[in-house]
């Protein structure tokens, strides 16, 4: 799998996270978001955590890729963050 194939998988995972019933009102993003835009209460980010390939064989290289899903939320000052 090339880097573009990993990106395609990541984009498909983000698309799946936005399908109804979508978590975070469908706000799912590839790669980290440092902070939520003002007025946004929740979001999900999906990041490629690691991608390790085995030594190539005559036919192909096997890849094991791990994606991380982070759930982000904001709360009013003094509110229970849970």
C-alpha cells in the first residue's frame, strides 16, 4: 500500500464517522484539530497513529496501520467536564 492508499482509507473512515446517526453532529476530521472552532461543542478527529510495513516479498509488502480516533468536546467554565 502506498501513502495515497493509507490516505484513502483514512478518508473513508472519516466519511463513515459522518454517516447518520453521526457522533459529534457529523464533525469528523482527518488529522488533529488543535482546538475546536468557536461555537463548536463536539468533534471527532482521526489520525494515522502508525503504519508499519513488513520486508517486501516477491509479491508485496504487508502493512499494519493503526488509526486513532479522538473525541473532542468543550464545556462551559465551571461545568462538569464529563
